[in-house]
C-alpha cells in the first residue's frame, strides 16, 4: 500500500469518526432539534423559489418575506376551514372511539358466529380465534396510535412557530453557513464532498419535493371527495392518505385501509363512494400527477426499496416507512462514495 493511499484511508477514517461523534451528540440532544429539522426542511423546499425571485432582481430578505406572505395567504383556508374541521373531527372521533370499537367487535363477533357453524379442525379454529382477538386489539391500538400521532403533531405548535424564523436565517445566510462548514474540510476533500452533496441533493430533489407535492394533492383530493360524499372524518382521512402516499408501492393500500374501515362503519354507501373516490384519485395520480411532477427515480432497484420499507417499518413503524427510501438512497450514495475512495487509485 502506497503512502498516499494510506493517508487517504486515515483521512477518511478520521472523517468517519468525527461524523460518528457528531451524530452521537445530535442523538443525545434530539429533543431540541425538531424546530431545526423543520426549518431545514422548509428552507430546502423554498430555496429554488427564492433563487428565482433573486434572479428577477429582488433582494434576498425581501424574496424570503414575499414567499412567507404567499404561504400565509395560501394557508388561510387551512386555518379558517380545514383546521377547525380537523379539531371537530378529532373530538368526535375521541367521543365515538368506544362505540366504534364496540361496533368492530360486534362485526367480528357476527363473523365468529358464522364461521363457528362451519366444521373446522380444532387447530385451525384455535388459530382463527387468536387472529380475531388480535384483529380487535390491533384496531384499538392502531386507532389510538394514529390519533396520538395527530395530537402530537398539533401539540408541537412551538416547533412550527419557531421553524419559519430559523428557516429565514438558513435561507438568508445559506452560502455563508456552507462556506464556514467547508472550511472544516481538508482542501483535498472539498471537491469530493461537493460532488457527494450534489448527488444527494439530486436524490432529495427527486424524492422529497416531487413526492411531497404529489402526496399533498392526493391527500387534498381524497379529503375533498370524502367531504363531498358526507364522510365525518374527511380531513383526518385526507391527511392519512396524503402521508401514506409518500410510501412507495405500499402507500395506496396503507391509505385505503383506514379510509374503507371508517367509512364502512359510517355506512356501506359511504364506503362504496370512498372506494370510488380513491380509485379515481389513484388514476389521476398515475396518469397526470406522477408523470408531470415526479422526476427521475432515486436510483434503487425495486427489491431494495421494498426491503428498505419492510426494514424501516419493522424498526421505526410509520416514521420508518416514510423515511426508509430517501435514507436508503442517501446511504447508498455515501457508501458508493467511500468505497470509490478506498479502492480507487
């Protein structure tokens, strides 16, 4: 092994140790990082629009404030119409949760009585009995878990209020922050890390911005359609479907299950309408939204994506499903980068 390659390996090892230490520190203080993550996410979404406004001659602070004003105007319907209905639906859902649980148990009991009349081997019957009990318990747990997630989201109002302020400084001083961070890197590694970041940025641009816009439209269309057919939980289900749509392959199915389950408890007619709405929205997404909005893929084979989704769901639940694909794509890019530097000349 040449001295040059040995030095390169030691530099990469040192950078890896520094990165590991930094990640460990961030993990220990993760409780205070939520507004910073939200701010970075907001700044990342707004940066292209800010740069376009800058090219038109606007000063950067004015461009950022103009974007904030536009977001505020577009958010007014949310504050005056959607948010009050969401709170009302959550309150009604909390009140009706025991009744809904009892209704589900009644349906399961009716099914149990019917299949109990069929001659089934004892071992299979015991397995079915356990499955029915598990379904009832799972429904209650998942309903409360989903409700708690939405309540936690609403409870994080401080983070949402602080995020735009932090995002303003990230947008205004982004270049200075980037230059200051680049000074921490050895001169020989700056070009490599710049290329690494450009590749990661391509993946994030492709996945986050495109999929987020598509999911937002899908959730809005689903919620609007459910509201038009008289569903009591149109806003809640629209949010659930929008979030689920961020999950590749499994998203439509994951989103359809709570929609059909809740609307079926309302009435069979409402459930039928909900099914038609979801089929129409999925057709609109597949034929109109995805081809026009989504750009190139994240560069992962479908088998890798499916494995990442299953692993993410197993490790971190819903959050793991949402973050599995972008994190796997970024990890793949970083591994390729490190491997190329280790085995390259």
